[in-house]
C-alpha cells in the first residue's frame, strides 16, 4: 500500500480570523513550518462573515488560489443577544 503523507512544507492554507489569538497562532505556526498561508481577518482585511459582500470580495481576490486546508478561527461575540461566556 502506497501512503502519501503530505509534509507541512507543501501545505497551502487559508486562515480566516487570522488577527485573533488562535488564528494568528495558526498562521505563525504554519508559516514557521514552511507552509504557504493566506490570512484574512475582519480588522485587517475587512472580511466580515456576516456580510456577503465582503466574502464575495475576498473570494474574488483569492480565486486563483487552491488550498489544502481552510481554517476558520473566528470567535462569536454574541449569540441571539447573549454575550459570550467569560466566567471560566
């Protein structure tokens, strides 16, 4: 049986939510290990997952790229008017 295991250096990834703590750590870790990474965030790229127009613009800008992995590292600021749990 011929198993091919992709090395991280040949990996291409898109990280959405790249300016937050988890997203930026993912970007830094992947890039540090040689992966090709595109990073999108609301604060840097004005990509807002709740606004279709910003998603369409990002998709158009990245339309020539192909990714092995797409990582969504966005946080939820509010669900049905309730703030996130912060008591832990």
